[in-house]
């Protein structure tokens, strides 16, 4: 039983870590708009390497207990959750009710993917 719990939780934890790095790579440079674009691209690629080192095993190992569609849906919900926190805490941007409604609709889509017959 603990092995099955670990098999289900490990991909989720890796996807959370992966999405933290992905969000930093994609959006972290927005606070440094005066930095040269080439430097920003190289820094983002470096950060994205860590993201891939977490995402690839998350999906490889996760495929033993989740379908590819479930992994993708899970990743999207995690991405939005991480993005909301990053946007508020790091970028200082507000999340509006329209953003939340849109994100909730995406999460509802993920819920349906997990409820779909196999």
C-alpha cells in the first residue's frame, strides 16, 4: 500500500517542482526587462534544464499509474496554481475574477479527464 501511495505522489511532487522552475524560466525575467535578451534566453534555458530533469521522470514514472491525458491535465492545474502564486508574490500582479474563472474552467476540464471511463 505505501508503494502505491508513493507511486501516485512522486509524479505530483516532481511536477510541482518542475513547474516552479518552468514558471521562473518563463516569467522570472519580466522583472529584468533591461537585461539583454540573449542573456535572458541563456538564463531561462539553464533554469529550464532543471525543469526538464524533474518533468521527464515525473511523466515516465507517472505513466505507471496515470494515463498520459491524466498527467497532462494534472500538469496544467499545477502550472496554473504555481503561476497564480508566482504572479502575485513575485511579479506583484493581481489575479482578477476573470482569471480565476478561466483557471477554474481549466481545472474542471482536468476533473473530467480523471472521471472519464478508461
